């Protein structure tokens, strides 16, 4: 699978030509995801270190490449990021390989939950996700010839509530069960009632109405399926509840006590009775509860008769932070579905051990779960809690650039959250770097008292030949650490000194201080640029000397760069500067998850002057929640590697994809051309409009998400080209524009729905 999807995205998704207008210089970036840098942990070599971490993954499986082996799909509800893992059997043991670009084959509007299940019995798993106030469904229309595609068929699902049609309500933080409750070969829905803690059964009437399963017609069949209730303010279970509508003859009506929102339901036949049992989780609790269905008829007589509040009590009971969700999927290659459990509540991930796996040592009809690990998949990746910030610097002064991974925080329910920095020493060579985890708590930042987010930057601020450090933290403060290591490894004073400006005033921003030490004005002295939680970049010029730094606020709105977004309360700007061929460039990460790229920086450092935004989606990198880039010549030559930290506590690694275009700046004149495609999304007809068109012939191709050319034209001479793709399947496509001189090409996405 990896080759088919990776080839397309290597060609299209990250090949981007950016125009530098101020000096008529073109900057060609061909960074592509690459995981060939080895990472070691203790005696093990991590199999997929650069896959980006995990926080609260929701698990499904699906065969995306039609090879008969299902991939593992992990969806992060907090930011919508999808990770796909290929599964292989080697000597009877399952191994996994991360496919970075495979997520592009899924619809773009998946939020809060993702469940893959075949609702229409065509052998293809369909996609159930969040709609406003409920559930939307994408039908899987894929095939081996045309690749992966989806068709939106319900938005939202509706149901009949007592002769009234309305949305089948499922809150954004609820995980319902999509399962055939009554054995009639169509998919029903089990979900918690919106205000009280009972489970509703919404019956699918497709079979009864049409004799097939693909119509998704629902009505509420039982208001209290299983005749049990969960305590409205806790998670205690009451079997055989006498409260209406659970009780049939008591006349007692349930009290309208507001229910704590957030619950998960997994339905499966756990004892071979032919009836659906339940495993449920609760937003405020660290356990899972299994309920056994003792009813006699799956169609109309579900009755929960017993439960295990510390499931699985016969093995190793679940005990994670809170809001556990269980997934019943085949993940180890033995054809038996296993149990995988993770947390769902934002901010409560168990850091590097947030995914528990239980192997099914029973049968498909009577599963028995045996605990295997609490770091499923995570054990093979760089993972540092929440919000990774990579910084590359020679820590031990051996001439090789090492990797530090700082973070927003690690979750600790008892002692409180804390921040720390991991140290990965480069044990390779200048040509072939290789990292080994040497210290999980470098410089003991875990015990520094910084409860949220540390972000370090390095530079020789006192002229003694070693790198000093400035650290920004979440409350906006910055601290100076002098390096006393000299020609040896870094050795910092454990006392953190508040950073002051030339006038003796403390340097700080309102929150999320992200320092960047860089000689911005190229005068031989290292300056300080600060990103912050919301607002512009601050430029403190070094007006001191090589032996004694002195920072003076020169521009409180450097380059008019402001990465604030209406979609997020905090932008959390992460600025990184690079000087290549005499040209200063800025790459800025932010809460948006993308990377913004700026040129025209030199001689534009004064208040009121603006940098030029070349791209707000550099190389199409999108971590969907937080991005922290770092560009480094780690291989000792002129080549650049790009590392991007994300919200999930991991790091992505990128390398140049074309050896003819490794330099960031090349002396080539380029016209100011912009491509606009509209409408987007489209029903199939759209226009390619080339602004500033100079009459030069160009070629264009349209690729589907599997890399297949679905349309192409050569030697086009019109500035506007009308395209009709109404015959293709719905999904994401890529339009590639290549000009005849072959000096540059542009790629745009278009969604056909």
C-alpha cells in the first residue's frame, strides 16, 4: 500500500514552488516525508520513530490498497489527524509500518469520531463520523481500478422519535455503537440518551422496508435498551431499573437529572450467546464496565443481567486516566479480533502509554482478552506527551547535531502536569545521522516547576565558544541559562534566571513564549525573536557585544507576521529563521498545524515593514492542531532536513525529494503566477484560472488520491481552462500545472463531491 499512496504525494502533495517577489528569486522546496533516520531506545531500534505520536486515538481497520490485509487507522478526535499503519506478518508476528500520506484518501471533514464498518454488505467498510448534532455517513465506493473514493450518503442520519423525524442525536464527545443489534443484516445504532444515562436502540429499517441494507432508515425501537441505567453523576450501574421507560409496570418516571456528558459504547457478543453485550466507558472514570446481555431474544428482549465494573477483572483490569473507549479490531494478524483501549478526553492522555492492547486468546465467538502492552504502536515512535517541539543542536559538543524534543506537557493526574525535554544523541555520522534516546528528562526540566510547555533556543551569547540557552514557558516568561561546559558537553546552571532587556526589565509575553536566537540583522550578534500565544512576533535586537548580550525591543510587530486564527484561542507561534545564499527566510509553525513561509526579510526589520508571505501551507504539511518546525543541515553539507513537532507529542521527519533542488534559494527568475481553481468543492465541473498569465504554454494533469492520472492536457495556451470531471468518483484530487520550460510546477487540491 505504502508505495501507491506515497508515490502520488511525493510527486504532488509536497512539491511546491514558491515565488520570492522582492528579488525575483524562486525558491523550490521538495521536502518529502522520510523515515530513514534511525532512532534507538535502549537496545531497540524503533520501527517507525517519525510517525508523530498519539494522544487519544480511535481505532478502525480497512483494506485501502485491495491486498486483502487491513490497515490500522488511528483517528485523533482532538485535532482530526488520521494515521494509517500497514500491517505485515513476519514469522507469525505482526509488524507495523506508518504510511504518512495515506490519510489523504479520507474525506476532509472528519471530526470528533471515525468508525469504519460495512453497513450495506458490499464488502467495503464505510465511514461514520460526526455531523452537527449527530452522525454523517460516507459510503465506500472504492475499487482496485479507480482507487479509494467516498460518497456522502447521509448528513445527518435521521430517526423517527414517536412519529416525529429528527436527527439521530449523538453528542460530539459520545462514542456510539454501530452494530446489528437484532441480527437482520443491517446496522443499528446504540447511543446514550442525551440527558439521562440509559442506552437507546435506534433500529435500522432497511431490511424491513426494502429487503436490503443500504438505506439507513432509523426509528427508535427501545428507549432503555437492556433495562439498565448508569448513575447520572457517577458510573454506578443499576440493573433492572424500575424507572420509566426502563421499568414497564412501576409507573415511576426517571428524574431529569442532567447527565455528565461523555460516554463510549462497544457492543459485541462476548460469551457466545448470540446477543450483544456491552463494554462502556465514562468521561470521568478510569475503568471500563462490561454488561452481559441475558435476554432470550435479540429482537425485542435485551436484558443486562450482570456486569464487571473492573473489566477485564479476570486478567489485568483497565486503569487509565479517564473516559476510556474500547475497540474490537483484528490488529495482530491471527484473524481474531482483539481489544484495544485508549482515552478520549482531551488533555488526559497517558503520555507514552495511552493505548492498551489485549490479545484475544479465545475464539471469534467467545473472545477472551489477555493483556499484552500499554503502549501499542507508541513503543515504536518518538513520543513526548503533548505538543512536541524539536530543536537540533550539538548537545555533547562532538561535532554531530543532536535532537532535543521539548513539549507542552506530560499528563500526571496525581502530581500535576509537567513539561520535560527528551535528549536524543546523534550516534551516527555527519552523512548518516542516527539518534539514541539518552535522557527522558534532560536538564531535569520535569522538576523545574514549569507546569506547561518549555521551548528552548540556543546560541553563544557570551562569546566563550559554547551554546547558551534561553527557554520560554507557557506563562510567557523567558529564562537564561549560561552554559559552563566550555569545549565539553553542555552544562547549565540549574538555577533559571529571568531574562532581562538592556534596561533591566524582565522580558516576557502574555503566554506561550517561544524564543528564537538568530542574528537577524547580520551584524555578528545573536538577536532574540519571540513567538507568543496570540499576537505578532517580537524582535529584540542585541545591542551588546560578543561577550555580553543586551536585548533591546526594536520591533514589537516584526514583519507584520501574525499567526492568530479565529479557529483557535491561541496561535502559539513557533518562528524559525534560516539564512541561505545570503537570503534570510522564516518558517513559522502555529496552532493551525500548517507552516507559514516568509521571504523579503532582510532590510525589512523596522516597525511598519512587512515580510512577504509566500505560503501559509508550506509543502502541504498539516498536523491539524500544532506545528513546530526546525530546519537543520544535520548531514553536514548544504542539504537541509526538516523536522516538525505536532500536537500528539511526536515528530515528523522530511528530507529533500529532488537532489537538483536542495538549496532553499536559487538564482532563477520566475514570473509572478498564481493558480486559482473554482468552484472548490465542485460537482465535477471547475475552472483553472491562471493569474498573471504570460502566454507561456503549460501542461496540466489531474490525479486521484492513488496517483492515477484521470485527465491531462498538453500545450495549453489559455489563461482559463474549463474542466469537466463529472464522470469520476467523488473524492480528493490534485491538479498539477507544469510550465513548458519545466522550471516550476504548481499543485492544487480540489474536492469533487
